[in-house]
C-alpha cells in the first residue's frame, strides 16, 4: 500500500523511493556491469571458437591426404571416355582402348497394328509371368477392376445426392439406396436432375463398354505394357512401345547392363481372332488382330564393357569402371576406332594444391583477425578478452606450430615457401612466386611439410596443428569450460538480482510502516495544537 501522507502532508513515497534507490544502485550497477562483461566475453569466445572450428575442418581435410596430394587426369580423347583420379593413383601415362561398351539386353516382343488386342496366351521373362486369359489372368483382373470402379461410382453419386439434400442416408441399407436411386432416375421425383442422370449414365456406360471389350475382344497393347511394368516381381525390365506408321512394337529393355543381367523370354500370346492375317488394315467393325509370330526378335545382347590396357583385357558390367587401376576410375562413352587408344596422363594438380594452401592461410588469418578484434582495447572501451590468458595461450601455440621446422629439406618451413607473418596484426601473407617455385621444384617436400613423412617418422604441421585445435574444439575443451563457467556466473547474477529485489521490497515495506507511524503522530500533534489554539482564542 502506498504512503499518502494525509496526516502530515509529506510525500513519504518519494522519500522511500529515493532511500531504496540509493541503497540499491551500487549493487544493481555491479551486477549489470558483471553480467555485461560475461555476455561480451561469452560472445567473443563463441565467435573465436567458430573460426577455430572452421579452420580445424580445413586442417583435417589437409591432413587426410585428399587436398595436398590432389592429382588430375588429362585425356587425349574425351569423346571416348572420361577419367577421375584420387590420391591412391600413381602419376604417369596410361593407354586404354575401348573395344565396346556395356549394354543391356533388348528384345522386340511383337510388332502389330496400333489397336491390336490379345485374348489368350502368356508372356514370361525372369520372375515375371503375365497371363492374358483364365483364372487370375489379366482379362479377369482388369474386368474386376472396372466392375469395382463402376460400383464405386454408383456409391459416389448416391452419397453426393444424400449430402446435397441433407438426407443423411446410410448407403449400407438397401432402403436408403433405393431413395437415392429414385432421386437419380425417377423423373417424377421432385429432386430429379436430368443433367445429373445423363452424366451418371454416360460414365456407367464407359465402364460397361470396357468390361464388354475385355470379355469379347481382349486386352490392349497399353494394358499389357502396364501389366508388365507394374508386375511386383519385375526387378527393372521395362516394356516400351515403339511406333512406326500404323504399327507398334513392344520392346523389353533390361534395367542393368552386363552379360550376367540378361533374361530369357517365352510367349504364347494369341490375338482375339486368329483368322485374320498379320497385319490387317484398321477397321472399326473388325479391330485389327494378328495370328502367331516369333516373340523373341532379339535386338541387343547383354554385354560387359571391354577395355584393353596394353595386352590386358579389362571388363565391367557397367560403363563406369571404378578403381580399375588403383585410384583411377574410367567412365566409358564410346568405343575406339580400330587401332586407336586414349592416353590418360595422371599428374599432380599444382593449381588445386596452390588454392588449398591459400585457403589454409585465409582461414588461419580469420582466427588471428577475430582474436585481434576481441583482445585489443581502445581508448574508449576495454576489449571483451583483454588480458584473457586462454586466448593468448592459444595464439601463442598456433604461432609456434606455424613457425616450426618440419623435416630437413629445403622447404621445411612456411617461410621457405613464401608464407610469412605480418608484424602488424600477426596474420600470414603469401609470396606467390616463391610458393609457385617451391611446388614446381619439390612438390613432395611441400607435401611432407604439411603432412609429414611416415617412412621417416616425421610429424607434419597438420598433426601438430590438430593437437592444438582439439584443445579448443572438442567438448569439454578450454573454451567450452570457460563458456560453461560464464553461463553459471550469469545464472548466479540472476539469483543475486532476485535476492536484491527481495531485500529492497522488504526495505520498502519497513520504511512505509515507519513513516506511517510518524504520519499518525504528526497528525495527532497537529490535532492537539489546533485544539489548544482554539481554547486560547
């Protein structure tokens, strides 16, 4: 409750606020200042940690041999093949002759007039068997499918009538179905709609016509194609239709190339009426049909790719010959002309390695620049990490790794590669001419500087760098521990602020009680004074 000062006319609430505010301000300012410093330090450490993690990813890639031992392949004829190489390849020249490509089996099942139909017989290949007639045959399945669609259409129309007229019909009951049917078909019914009946009748006729056609004439070429392609036992052989004039051929195409991925075909297909010759002219009254035929018109054998490497024959089920020689993968495009070969030259990719080293320097510089941002104070403001021993130690260790010697070659330090440290700021700079010369003169020595040499038990710069970075990268590392401690400290500040709020609230209540008593006494004194004055007058 606020103090009004009615008895004395004094603004006690302003006095209380001033007293409490004066007592609270020093502690409040201390907590706010410490909280701000903690947030600033935490944000700075997290940003440095982010740049460290990015740099560590780069170092890890370098240390895996993928980046600093990159090779490239150049070809004498890239119309015949392309090649990719990895660090396992041996630099040198390789000569290949592509004899023929891998290919998938292909067969023409039949050739017939476009709208031919089938009434009997079976097509089988691999695990697939598509039967036209009889129990479980394609005719029966498609007829059942159309019958089900026809019944579903009736239910759909009846349900729409029920919904439109708010009849709440239960279509599982015959009486309710009769109500919907009467509305649909009886022109005397007040809810009869001739357009609705016409649309319904047309759709039902479509189903009936298809059922009749299936039972009297057979299945279409397209229906047979879908049955083959959608068969659950079909592991990838696809039927396609190839059209020429008024005829259409059904062609089977194997999914996989290679001689072991072929299949065998058996077929006993019969047309709807075998009295007609093959082919016959299109006639709406007599759908074109055909008689017997040879279903296995073979178009293409399943073959492995064959490539000659000198006198050695190399084969593959596909046109991608992976790791055909250690570290070399060939992608075949066409066969060589007789007597011709393709030369593949594998060599060091100096341009890529050069770019990788530049990227390494750039990522290292990002760390140093970020550290400089948060450790160098200005006249107006102290840096968030000014005097931070962990950050100073980290930078010192990184610079130690950068400046160390690795091995005994002429290129055993970064400075000999043309990579030196700027006096101002501590970032690295590259003398491009010196780096290019080092890569040209002794590529292996440059690689060993970064990666080490297992044959001589020489540790490379990347191994040493990883040791340093892991202390700041991994969970529970130096920065993680400090960030966790700062978060704990800020939680404690929040608790201290709550305690301060409680103390100040108690102080306010105490002062209000004290001044309430004072106000009452002053009011009594004023009353006594007024009484005495009135008696004297």
